[in-house]
């Protein structure tokens, strides 16, 4: 079926003006007088709508006039400029064909619905302005990330979702099983008999693809992952979901500086891409969701990110401890309130905090010469706090083994990871970007449930 | 760390010839005479290697000469043309710095290893020629698919992995749970108490994002998914994995013809992209993995795909029933042997088989006017058989409800899906492309375990 899209009309109007075209879409509103009527049509390809003028010479004039919001129609007619009107052009229709009517109980009417209400109809909410904007921008961000890495020769690696190891210990995991929960098979000793499970062992959903990703970085030089990740944490906040997507690049012959340069370039690239590709959506967010969003993003594009060590950051924060619910001192992990204070009040731009105490960071981070801190970096951004966390990795076999022993990690479980330090180890580094945090940051949306098509949170797994 | 990549050197040699550059990579082989030596270096950015000449004026001459395969080095030197030699240029090194040695028990030696052996070291096999080629091409195919759809304005939708419904019934599912399998909580009636599970209900890993995807197509016009999918089937074949990636586009104001056009354009686009971007890898596959691969792919690029109805296909196949293990007659599902016969022997190119009996296809496919067949299409390709399966969807509320009743599907479970037929229903269609099958098709690799970085199959979930 050859239909012209509303995007094509807006982006390339000269091609279509005064031409006979056909468009298809869904009705946002319809109103009629005695002899003619107006349809506001949306076709999902573009944020703006198209006005259709229809008239009583059509056989189905009264059928059209009775159509409900949400009905699907195909319109044939001529695109004409309307310099006096609010909209730049309209279609003067010769034919309006009803593709699918919309029942009177359509849950989306012309009024404004609350985000909470729209969360109860996740299958219909993408038809609203807000979610049209959110999910088009989500798609563009995903693509921008692929472009960024592919243009730079990075290899995209699909790390596994089902995993036999809880390697990183980054969080609570979901069990994956085909055992019959009604009749769990037991061994003679009375334990669960995982030998009879699908994989013959205990398996869970991954919390990170990093360790697997490192194996590919040591073969391809630079790689990235982009896939779903899971946390079975019982936390009901606006920032946590049980299922979310993560990007994890890993670069070799590279140190913490290279890692920060990469993170900064990537964020700027993605912002730039979305501002260019979705100006209508971004203006909408700026006007109706988060006033000041565009200024903030443009400021990021034009700033160099700040750099501060954890130790320096603690000194700054300690002087302002009266402002915080959780008081800071050297050795504590930073809370969102501290992160936001640093990036919003102190630096007024994105900032990298580096060199955290080893005790509050993962075992694989490279120990600094002071013996106390590791070559970690978190990138903090205004409005969100931490958006990226990364590190240079410990590439020394003996140091890594020692650190694992300190933490009572079983070296056998990490044999593959230790192998990377045994056979052609290189300095290397990487980071993780929570994709949904990135979407929230670029759109100004404040609840993670509103940037995931079908969000999964505690006690919520609808559709 | 600023290093020139071997890709940059090969793609843009004039920039680097007779220049001082630094490269970093892993040693494929090293040999020395008394006063100088040769390193064959691979850096993961390009399929070809780079020859390094080093000499005994270096302090670490003997250290270098003793390096094992797999060691990581950084080389500083001058790139010089070698018109008389096998390789087009080499680096005459001033300095070779050892970044990381390789222990003597390195499992990859210079000899050829079997694919079976390499499956036991999934963390190291990407360092071999075959898997360098496979996984770079896998990455390029993934990106080509994104490019294809994004360039056409499709919105990328992340459909959920954890699902509360077994909507499509497409296969055995993995249970996802946080219940303690040692002590499954029970209700008063003695059933598993899923109210105490993380989501408060039974949840599984998805077998398809299609139904969710349709909800977004009815908002954005054209969408695609690209994400992991799971099957808990106990089938130990070269074509089945428990975890694989799938692409599922869904288009509205579109019928089966549009769907086939889209599938054909997509496959051709991806083939073209990979041939352009990875000629070295594709030549390698053609020479060492699947002789005739390039001819076959080029033939696809230059052919229009064939079209045949299921009924016509059965007539053709019945005449050749003596050739098949499973005899065909109208009403049976096609096996791989039949699919391959059609595409390899009858059509000698990719072919769409359309209009299958409704009994062997899913409930959501649009019933044809004959009342017996549905508007389904499978795309068969030489060497593989079915690579794409799709259909026009039933868009009529009453017909869909009727078909669901015939199949004893509970309408309440599909309320969201029925809503799409109630509020602005449009003709729409879509298909699923198994990503790994696509990678196998383009590389000639014959076992799915060799095109997935860390494959998951029955009793196998390593790393």
C-alpha cells in the first residue's frame, strides 16, 4: 500500500504541495459543520499532526463525522498550503476510507491523561503525545549508540542473558529453571537436584555482561555490549526496574583516561544526534516535561566534563554535610544526593569522580599505587546523578588473584577471567551505561516506568 | 593511548607509509635469526595481520624472541612498503614493549584447532581467524539491520524479556522466579504460592515479542524489535539454541505483499552491507568454510525472490515424495528437507511460500477468503531452509475472537491484543528473522554454537 507519511510531508513539503497523495493514520479529533469537516490526523511517523478537510459531497460524510478518536482512516486528496492558518498545510480530501473504527469506550480521549493512568494501559499509551515523543527518542538514542561505536570500529557483542555464574555479585538475581516447582526433584541428600534442570546446573539472569565482554575485547581490541540486564531487587523507586538495558563498552590498550574520553564523547554524540533527529520531540519535552532541558543539554555539548577524585569530592562534600541526609566521610559510598550536589551545585556540568576506595568497588578494578583506591570512574550528570560507572580493570594476574582471595571469591569460578591476565594481558578499561537512565536524562522523564515500553518492577509484569 | 590500528593501515596506507607509528596487538607468531626477527601481529581491528621486523640493537631482543603466541606487545617503528614480499608492507621496529606475556600453556597454538575443541574455550576462540571473521560479521549484520530499519523511519521497540503470559504458545518456556526452590511456599490448597514470587504471579522468558510489538506498530506505524528470545526445548541440533536473538518488524497499513517486499529488501540490504564492509572475512568464509558462498549471496542480490503458494508447493513436492524422509500431502507442515528442496532444487534462489493451512499456523494470522488458509509467508533460502516466518495479522475483531475460541484460548489473557482490533484497527503484517540463522546463512557456518559468543543449549551454560 503506497501511502505518503506525515514525516515526508513535513520534511519535504515542496515535493508534495499541490499533489494528489494518500495518507493513512489515526484520528486525534474530528469536527464538522453542515457541509464540511476537519480531521486532525496522526500517523505515528512524525510528532506533528496533519489537518484533513472533508466535505458533504462524499457518500460517507456522516459516517466520517461520527468517527471516534483513535479510528484509522486512509485519506486521498490534495496537499495545499495554508499560509493564513495555524498549520502550514492541509489535505483537501477527495476520499476518506475508514480502515478501522474506534469503539466508544476508547480509553484515550482528547483530554490530558495522567502518567499514572497511562501506566495502566501500556498497550495504548504510545498513541499519546508524551509517549510518542519518549519512545521515538528512545529508539533514536539506541541507534545513536550503535552508530557511535560502529563508526569507531567497535565490535557489537551479544553477551549471554542466562548465566551459570553470579560473577560480579552486582545484585540479586532471578533464577531461570525448567524444574516443576510443584515437584522439585531432590538429590539423595535432600538438596534441589539441579542436574535435572535444563542446563544441568543452577542458572540465573545476568546482572552484567562485562566479564564476558572483556574476553571479546582481548580479541577484537574494542567491543561493546547492548542488551537486557536484570535485578531482582525489592526496590520500588522511580529509578529502578527489574529488567533494563545496558551498554557496556570495553577497550584494550587503554587506561582510565581513555575510558573517560570515550564516555564523554559517547554522551555528547548521543545528545547531538537526538537534538538533530528529533527537534519536535525535544521541544515538547522542554515545554511540557522538563523546562530547561534544552539549555542543560546544550550546555553539556559545549562543556568539558569536570574531573575530581573521590578524595577531593569528599573534602568538598564534608564542608556541606549539613545539607545532606546521609553525612559523608572518606570511605562511604556516595548517595544520589551527594552526586547531584557535586554535578549540579559544585561543577554545574557533568563530572567524573575517580579513584574510589577499593572497599566500595568491585574486585576487578585496578588497584592504584596508593594501595587504597582503585582506578574507578563514575560519571555524574545534573538531574540524575550517576549515569555511567566504569573502571580500568586489574590486568595483573597476581594482584587480581590476591584481591579475589581477600574477598573469598572462588578462583575456579573465574578461571576464564584469570586466563585473560595469563595470555596476553593488556591494560584495559570499560564502563556501563544504564540505557533507561540515559533516556530519562535526555527526555526529562522522571519515572523509569515511563521510558520502558512494558516496565517490569516488583509485583508488576503486565502484558 | 594513541595507537594506529591495523585496519587504518590497510584502509589508508598512504597516510601511514614511511611514518613513525605505534601499533598494539597480539602475537600470532614470532621467529628470529641471530640479528633480527619477525613478529606476525594481529590487533583485532582487521582480519589481516601486520609483519613487524625487530633487531638485536634492542635491549630486549632475546626477551621478544622468546615470547609465546598470544603475547601482547606495543610496537613503535616505521611503516615501509615491501613490494617484493607477500605482505604489502611491514613495520621496521625501533621499540617493542611487552604489554603482557603469554604463558606456555596457551591453548591456541599456531596449528589449526577443530571447532569442537574451540567450543570448550569460548573465552579464547574469538582470537582465531574463524571466530574473528564470524563475530565481526555478526556485529556488522546486527548493525546493518538497525540501519535498514532506522533509515526507513522504523521505531526500535524493546519488548519485554520477562513475561507473565504464554501468549503465542510458540514453544517451551523457562520459568523466572525468586522463590527459594529449597522451600517453595505453598497456598492453603497446596499449590505453589506465586503471590509470593517477585512479580506476584507466574513469569517466564519470552518466546516472541510480536504481540507486544503490534501494540507499538498501531501507534508508530512501522516498528521493529531486536532482542533475545528463549526456547526451553530439549532439542540438541546444530540449528537450535535455548537463547537466541530475533528481529521482528511490524508494519501497519500493510498486507502480505508489503511484508514480503520488506523481507526481501532487508535480506538484500544486509548481504550488500556485509559484502562491502567485510570483504576479507567473506573471502575467508568462501575459501575455508563454505565454497560457493559468495556466488550464492551474489546470486541472491541479483535475483527476485520466488513466490509460490503452499498448495502449489505441495503439488511440486508430492511429485518428488520418493526423495523425502517425510512424505508430504496437503495439510502437513514442511520439514527442512522439503524447504531446502524447494529453494535449492526447484527455484534455485530464495522463495516465499504463502497461504498455509490455518491448522498449522498461529491463531493471529489473517484468514484468507477460502476459509482454509491464512495469509502466512515463510522465506526459504538455499543452505538453510526457513529463515523468515511472517504473516498478515487478523485485524477483524470478531474473526480473531472466533479463532481464539476454536483454539480454546482465553480471551481475557489477550484483552490488550483484542483492543488493537477494537480501537483503530489497521491491516498489518510482520515477520520474525532468527538472527543466528541469518548469521549462519551469511557466513556459511553450519553449527549455531559457532555463531553465538557464549551459546546456551541443553546441559550447556558455560561462562
